[in-house]
C-alpha cells in the first residue's frame, strides 16, 4: 500500500471551482491538497454555443441584463443595477436604450432572445468576438451611467452607493486575502485581456481591503475580468494559477500527477505519484471520473455538465447540503447534474419530490421511456437508500435552469423517494452537484461548497 498522508480536504481538479475551494479552505486554516492530473490549469466548463460562441451554462455569458446576466454582472460591479434600472428609470420605460460599442450598435433589451440575436448579428463567431464584446462593455458603461447617476462621485452616497459597496465586498481580496506583488511576475507574455485583468486586480487586491474604497472604474474592470475572462481559455488558466499560488502561499499542497485510484468510505482517498492522499472530505471537480485523462475525446468536445462530488460519512452530513440529492444525467456522456428538491407547503398530503435536471435534446415517447428507465436504474444502483420511482419526465426551460439557446435543451425528472433525509443516506454517500458558476460573483457553488465542507470538518 502506498504511504498515506492525512489532510482535512483533498480536492481533485484544477479548474476554477476546484482551485477556489482549495484556496478558500486553505485561507481558513485547513490542511488542503489540490490534485490536478492534466498538464495545464483551467479545467473545462459546461457550455452551449450561441452564434458559434461557447456560452457557460452556469453564470451565462450571453444573456440580457437580468440577474447573473453578462450586463447585470458587469454593471453591478460598478454600482449600476440594470434590472432595477429597467424598472425604475423613466428613460428606460419610455424607449429602449441603444448603445454604440465601436462599430457595433446593441439595443439593451430585457428580452433575452432579442439580446442574444443582437450579439449574434454584431459579433464574429469564436473567441475574438467574445473578447471584442467584453472590451466594448466599457462603452456601454459610459452610455448608461448618466441614467443612473447624473453626477457620479466616489465620495457621494448616492442612490447606487450600496451597490458599489456590495461589489467591493465581493472582490477577490475579500475571498482569498492579499496577494504579494511577486504573484504577478508570470503575467509577462500572457494575452492582453489577462494582462488587463492583472492590472485591475493588483490595484484592488494588493492593498488591504480596508485601505480604501475602490472607485467605480476599478470595480468595473475587476468585475469584467472575474466574470468575463472565465469564458476564454487563457483567462481561466491565469485565474487558476493565481488561485493555486494563493493556496500554496497559505500552506496548501499542490500535486501534479495522474490519479491511479480513488476511494470512498469514512476515509476517502486519492492515490497519485505512488502516494495516498487521505482526507476527512473528498471534493471532485471534474467532468470525468478521476483517472480518465480524456485523450480519446474529440477536439473541441465539451461535456454535458461540470460536476462536484462529495464523499462524506453519513452521520456527518453538513446541514448546508441538505437541499441536494444525487441524480444521474445524460447516460451517453456519463454526465451528472444538479438535483434540488422542492417541498410543496400546500398541504400534508403533498408528496416530497426531487427534481433532477440533465442536459439532453428534445424527446419523443420512445426516448422519454428510455430516460425514465435510466434515471431509475442509476438511482437504484448509486443511491439505494432513496428507492422510489420516477413520477414524471419532460422538457423544461425556466429561471431555475436558464438556457438561452433552446427551450427543449433540458430534460427533467421528478423522483419520489421512499425515505427522505440525509441521515439515512448510507455509509458513504456521494453527491454530484453542477457547478453554478464563478464563486466570486455572488455566493455561488464553490464558495458554498467550501463553507459546507468546513462545517463538516468541524463536526468530525
């Protein structure tokens, strides 16, 4: 048996979410090991193509200015809430606002399909078009700012000041602490968008968070970098490198080696480089099972989902994870997806059901029957404690599962378990949760993950 080293948490996967979880836990004084078997940082993300541009399914890039949309995220970073603006501003109520971004003209509409069509029409297909759109958002900021604050001032406590303070509180510094200027040495030679990100980040992160209140322009640039560059491979890789450097500076360990074995139970472990890394908790941030390097994958292939996995003793289940249930996804790609149970308070007789969502195309009757059988088989095999039966299967597209491309892009199954509650989950339950997006924009999946794992460790 390989020699064993004990940690509080072992994290598998050097994508944004995995690196963020490792850095957050290291910041909180936990012994963390981050294992990445691939040659470069950055990971992958679940995406669809909008006009040829890959769009993350988490914090969606090409949306209008509703909550977590691209414009809403950027403008909130400078203290401007476009969702509030569209409801409260007389100018927005009278007529739509058309912004001129260089050679492009975009009508800022709250209708998501219309906004996507605007982007498709104005921007080229592929990464250069995405970069151009991110750059042009500065022109949109200058166009819309007077509608919200005719005389903006960093010192003024205007109607939007609370949003500026909220944006500052969500900054990278508040999440991961101060970085040393030496951490930016590797920035030389990186692509221009990442260099711009580092310039913005340095002005906010290097000084202590309490030294000053960042101005609107700085917060805009920070929001642009943190949210927008995750869609670009160079941006994701650069952000991950900073997170990994932060994790190591805080005492975390980084292992770059192929994974040869993974085990659950009360002492979950990962074997790599002839060493066994044991943890109180195991977090897997990977689309494929550990050990699958994806060498047979077609170029440009993107998986159905990005997944989180937990292996925790049943009697130490964090209270914060009580809203999620294990489900299976698209069997053809071995994808796994988020399941969130809904409790209907309409009456005592209403059954409790888990709503399981997975990526799939439109379904006919034959495929619906096959999908229902697949859900039942996977749940019975991997979650025998739940039992029960599939009660319904269909296609949905709503606010909880946003899909800017096609309404039939998701399938949903309602699962009625015979027994309910995590206390009956068995000796070694494993939860797979879809990555909800960037952990530093609002309190998304990775940040909640870190807090939940920390809570579990305190209970052990």
